[in-house]
């Protein structure tokens, strides 16, 4: 492993650790206890991570409304048609 690869590797590890620390701080502020902190490196502290949950799942599935990406695309299309 050359020096540049080592530096990149250590930066990636540091980023993950900082993200976990930040999520722990958020969870403590909201009174959420976390048994294993490194489960927070995959998803936010305030979401359960379950796609079947109404708050975490796809809005099209639960509320029959378009996602943010679809809304943005439709808005751009309407602007093109108006011109």
C-alpha cells in the first residue's frame, strides 16, 4: 500500500467514525438509546430503516403521491412546455 492509499483509507475510516459520533449525538438529544453505535453508520438515528414503516417508506406506496424526484422532474417538464 503506498502512502496515498493509506491516507485515503484513514480518511474514509475517520469519516465513518465522525458520522457515527454525529448520529449518536442526535440520538442522545432526542432521548433515543442505541445499543450498538455502529448500526448508525448505515442509516440515520431518527429513522427506523424499515421500508415498510409509514414514515420511512416510499410516499408513493403509502400516500399515492409522487416522490421528490418525480415532482422535480414534472416541474421541469412543465417549465419546458410553458416556453
